[in-house]
């Protein structure tokens, strides 16, 4: 990947995938001289739409890691070649902060784990977030269990997302529950709160006490399951990626509803968002044939999620905090007997911009 200057005023970008001339206006918009861009915030102080559309490069040259340009409107500016290349590499730009997602199934013999460090600017936090982005989950051990510490934890990454369950919620067996999570029942692998707008991005579950023999946590990589369906059960994959389903939550105070595909694809047909929650989904009444296809596809997906091939199971111990990508992984738990003792988790949600913003900041700090 490199930047080249030809004929003294044409700037080219060359990589193994793409070769093109960089538009002068695109470069001019990136000129960061102090009279154009506020040096503290890196924000433009002028309206770039006022620039002359036919602006040209008068002179350009490369010197060490800089590209120097004089534009026809009299502005001269210096550009860092590495930064231009990073932005022009469209594949890399789209991928987000971490190189590759590592899809996993039940053969995953490594549990992405990180030791708690109360300094959220530390290398430990950096490593923890990288694991989270690769695997879609990470378990942070020895997180303080007193004083609702989960709120501190979440707010140190970014900002907590309060819901009608509160700023955070206590997951234990209680008499007047408004969700099956607050009973000792088995919970099938699920996306949390697919009925919210938008669906919460990241879920934290922090184990405070766990004295029961059941209540094991389960986790599935929904992207891996969706890929498997795509390869082996194409018809099921197709109906799940094209049928919008209604999700609904109801209690005495509120009714929440949102619609979406069980497997949502992005504009390039990549898997983007899994919504799987058989407690609260309501497929509309489609044509008989499509409805039957949908039911068998959802069944197949549910079977895969609960299967020995895809589901991992582990016991959360006091202090363990499970951080999961609620658009990718599905979580659940086995049933437990509440008379054996206390099982108490605390949960909350955060949005991607919190954790991603922190990760980008730590990449800037450590790399
Ligand atoms: C939840 C949930 C799992 C558990 O509260 O969303 O799925 O282990 N809990 O209790
Ligand atoms: Zn849940």
C-alpha cells in the first residue's frame, strides 16, 4: 500500500486491490492547518461545502512519511502518509477496531478471560477489550462484588444504558417476577431484549453469589451458527434472513415492541445482527408454506444453539463478570434449585460506542 506522486501534481493510491488517483477535494478537506481545523478537537472550523469543487493540486511531493501539497486555492498542507493509507484502505476501515472476529463453536478450548484491573486505562483493559471484539465475549475475573460495582465497571468503559429494568438489574429468583430470568428456570440461548429500540449492544452479567449446583451459564456464537445454517441449510438461512419477526415484552408498567430478522444481514450480505429469543418472538401470519419454512428454520437454529457442537457451558463464580456482544452471542443458563442457596447476578447494558471508543483510545495509547 503506498502513495505516489506523478507529474508533480497527481497523487495516486496503490494497493494490491485498488489503484486510483486521489481526488484533490478529498485531500483538501483533510488539510489540518490551524486556520482550518481546531487543533484541540480536530474539528473543522469552516464549512467544507464552500470549497471550490474544481480545486486542483498545484504542486505535490513526498518527503519521508509526509505528503506535501499546495492547492490551487493557495492552501499548503502536510499529510501523514500512514493516516491517508489507513483511511483509503476501505476493507480495513469497515472491519472496525480489531482485525478479525474469531468465530467459535463448542470446540473452543480457550475461555477469553481477563483479570480485573480498576485502572481502565491499563493494558489489562486493552487486552480485555481486544478479546471481547474477537470472540464476542470475555470473562473478567475478581471484579469487586460489593456496592453494585457493575455500575462503576460499565461507566468506566463508557456509559451505562438504563432500561425499565433499572440502571442495573438483580438476576435472582423472586416472587413477583416480570421476566423468566428472575425465576430458577432453564433459559434457552437468547438475545437479551430484542424488543427494545435499539436492541442493547453489550450485556454485562456479574456473579455476586452462586451457591447452587445448577444455574450453569451457557453461551453460543450466533454468527457461527448462522454461518453453519448458510452452508448446510440454505433454505432455513434464507427464510431467517428475510422474515421480520415482532418481539414483545409486557409487564404492568410498559409494553415494548420491535421487529427484526432472526439473522439480519448487512448491505454486503454479511451477518450483522442475531435476534434469537423464543420467549418473546411473534412471527406474523405468513403464507402457509413460508410459515412452515420459518418454523422449521427456527427449530433448526434452536437445536444448533443448544447442541453439543455449538454451546459452551461454565459456572460463573463470585467476582466473574461476563461481558457479551448481544448482537452476536446468545446466552442462557441451566435450571437451578433455589432451595440449595443463593444465586445472584447483577446485569446491565452498554452500547458499542462506549467500548469501541475506549478500545480505539487504547489502541492510540499502546500501539
Ligand atoms: C439475563 C439472563 C442468565 C443467568 O438475566 O438476561 O439471561 O445466568 N440471565 O441467570
Ligand atoms: Zn438474558
